[in-house]
């Protein structure tokens, strides 16, 4: 068999598996895998550094299928190269409930899947984080241990999505030369030709952002290999536009949107089998082709062995630290570090904004945890995310800093932080205003879905923003974030709760966390000397009533101090009142029912207070409770006046409670 013949047959194995699996599932996307089979065959067969027997090898090249609808491309490859846990039966169960081959690639579900993709553009933007993490980790541990590439296959959809622009600009600025993007330039999307909706010169666009860009025939294995090899030598990120035919091999449907997202049908599949000279039954790969693929799977064995030897030979301390970082384990001193912060905050006692509290905590944490990498979407001095330990920026060529200037690119930042966390070796945190969490939301959702540890520092968390007005005053964002499963949303009331929130966020290894922080100063409320991390329960009684409580006040963040002041007034008026601080709904909902009941208490009047919409509170306080908060958008003006305008005041809370008591 000639090399060309061998290549064609290896690529046709992907095409056959893709069309057969989609046919069996009666759903899926055969066109993209069939079109990109040649590119994928060269990449996995000749270039990609990977070892199917150790899918988590830290120095493997990363492969990201940003065009996640083409998942059968990835599943076929994982099966063909011999990943344990991807069998032909898994391929036959494509898109079935509980299978390892879900509709779109899911991180943590299928071995060999580096990130969850499907929402177009996210994978491409994740890849920027992967490639940046590789450079940063190499800067810290040396190229002996860290020296790999990040490869992406994306489609027209990924490049049309706005997030791609942010990702491309970040990668260009950071000169991520080991990031190589293969664009499936097939001129087709769901609705038809790309010309329906796009007239962009993509190569010029990438070049304008500091990339090297080239166009090749995506069905010519020599051109593909040459382009990949060249891309590895440049000092810029690379775009390789691979001109392909979607559904390559399908006799009547190839090159059209008919092959994008539907089974081909028996007749078209028979025609494709004939055209591709593929005479085998569905799901049958002849042994010489499977052997060729399995050999490709062994290609990096030696590289892996040499790497393992280098790790073994590394100094003991360096090796232990590298392994700890890759495992994502926190250093044992973290507890002491936070305890010191809390002791000092109690000694200092003054009022501080929780964004400042977060900065105080971060100063200590980032000094103790070299894996923390910070950043902000151009609001560093508002988000208070930069510390002494992270004062050096991450910039080429050294990449030895710990702070990323993401620019005004919230979505790109959030997606890249996912990539950094998924790469391993780092715990990313990044800031913007809470109101702009909407700009990050698709990536936050994916962080939660994937279960990756990312922390969002969202400051300016209410109408307390004041003069910037309703465009900058979040009202529905907290509720919207609380709606995302597996996302911890913390709204701490003082420095102690902020330190506890940071601790819990870092310990939440299986999901992301939000810290919603104030711009305005707040008094220290947790003045007791207890070392208990009370935030861990999500809600707790901060102040008890003098006698059996008539009123329970529930609040989060800046409204907890308001509740405490209202309690004083009510107690003075002879109304026994308790205050429950609610820094984290999700953690509270995880408590056993009995302890939740105790925290909620039996007071006949319950009032929840939050300078945001009510949505979500009923699950804690009940729909019969009163609520002091927002019902619409905010207003521009000095913060105290805005709070007064909306009745979110001590008097407002007192009057609400008294009227509920019929007084
Ligand atoms: C954010 C987002 N919007 C819409 C979709 C639905 N969708 C899936 S594939 C696709 C078309 C993608 O076109 P292209 O990238 O050219 O893929 P190809 O047709 O070449 O397979 C769309 C709109 C999606 N997955 N993600």
C-alpha cells in the first residue's frame, strides 16, 4: 500500500465511523468529520504528541475540537488510536443516554476530551488559556517538563461568534506561537453557504491580530503536514485555513448544508462507500487500517518515556511541587494564611469595602499559592485583583508573570480562564464588574458544567455602585448566577466572610465560584473570635434575638450590616429580632433539612433583604416572607441617596417588619 493509499484508508475509517454512527443514532453531524478526516489523520497520525495509555500525561499536546458538533471526528480518533475506554461499542452507542459518546464532547465524561465544546467559539477561546498556561508553566518549571502545543479544529461558526475576536486578539498579543488553529474552511453552515452571512477575509483578520495565517487544500496530506510543520516554527500563533468539502465522499450531498447535521440515509451512505472504495460493513475497520491507527497511537511512547525520566531526574522539591500543581492540591499552609488574615482584620476592625477585603485576602493567598494567576478585564484597580505576588504581568517572551491583562474582553477572559484551569497547574481568578458577568455567562456556565475551579471576582455588586447608574448597577445578575448549577455564588458581608469565601472557592475543586463584592465600605460584623468557617454552611445566625424571636432578618453582603442596624432598632422597640447572614445560597441548600430549618427559625415574621431582585429568596424564606430589595433597574446618584430612593434602608426594614407584626 502506498503512503497516499494508507492515508486515504485511515481517513476513510473516520468517515465511515462518522456516517455509520450518525445513521445508527439517527441524529448527529456527519459532514464535518467527513470533511476534516484528512486533516485529522495527518494531525493524529503524524504530528500530535499524545499517549492513549496515559491520557493525563501533563506534557501531551492538547487537541481541542472547537466545532463540537463534529464530535464523531474526535470519538473516531479516540477509538482508532486506542484510548482505553473508547471501544467500537461506544461508537455504536453514539448519542445514547449514558454512553461515552454524547452528542457533543464532554470534559470529564469521555477520556481524551480536553474541554466541553458545542457552544461555538468556546473551544477556540479555551485554547488560548491552554496555550497561555503551557507558556506560564514552562516559565516556572522549565521546558524539560513543559513543552507542548495546543491544536484546535474550528469551523466557520466558531469564527463568526464574537468570542473568537476576543480570543484571537489575546492570543496575538501574547504571541502564543504554540497555538495552532485548523479552520475547517468549507464555506457551509446550517443555513447554506457562508456567503449568506459573512464577507470577512479571515486570513487578513487573523494577521491583523498578530497571527500567521495560511490557506491549504484540506484534502492534501502533504500540504497539511507541511503547514503544520511550518506552524510549529513560527513565533506567532498560526491559523491554517483548510479548504475542505463538507461531507467529503457523499455522492450527492457533499459540499452542501444537507450533510451538516442529519444522517445521510442508506442510499447516500451506499454511494459514499462506493465513492470512497470502502467495502466494509458498518462499524467494521479492517485490521490493517486499525493496526496503522494503533501504531500512530504508539508514536509518542518514547517522548513520554523520556519526559518521565526527566521528571524523575528533577530535583526532589521541584518534582514534588510540579506534581502537586498538576494534581491541583492546595498547599497545607493555606489554612494558617487565612487564619492570620482574619485575626488581623479583627484587630484592625475598621470598615472596608469587600472588594478591598478580597484584595487583603488575595495578598496573603497569592503569596502562599504560586499556582494562583490573576487578571482583570481592564478593571484591575476597581476589582482589586492585583497583589504584590502577582504584580508581574504575563507577557511574552518570558511569561513568568502571574497577572494577565485580558483587556476589555470579559467573555474571552472567562473562556481562557477555563482553558488555564483545564490545562492544569494553575488556579485562575479574574475580575470585572458584576453587571458584566452577563458578558462572561456562556463560559461561566461551561466552567460549572465541566466542574473546573475558576474564581470570578465580580465587584460593584449592587446599586451601591451609585453614580454610574443603572447600566452599571446589577439587579438580576446575582439571581441569574445562582441559577447556574454547580456554581457557588458568594456575597460576603465583611472581611471575615470574604476570607471564608475565598477559602471555600479554592477548596471547591469541582466547580467555579463567584465572589460578589462591594464598592462601598462595610463594617466588620464577625467580631467574635471563633475560628469556625461559618460561611461553609451557606447561612447562619449572626445575631440572636434577646428573647424568642418575633422577627428574623435574612440578608447577604452589604445588606447584612443594614439588617444588624435594623435589629438594634427593633430590639429597642421591644421586638426580639435575629439576623441570619446568607453568604451562599448553594452551600445552604446543601445542608441537611433539619439544620436549614434551624437557621431559618420559627419567627412569625421573616424579612429578606438584598439590593437585588427577589428571585431565589423564596426557597429560603418562603413566599410569605417580606422582601426589601429591588423590583426593577436602579438609578444614577450618590449611593446613599439611591439606597434611600429604593427604600433599602434601616428604616425601610424596620417599617416592613413592624407592619408585618401589625404595629
Ligand atoms: C453558540 C452556538 N450557536 C449556534 C449553534 C448551533 N450550531 C451548531 S453547528 C452550527 C453551524 C456551524 O457551521 P460550521 O462551523 O461551518 O460547521 P459545519 O457546517 O462546517 O459543520 C450552528 C449554528 C451552536 N452550536 N453554538
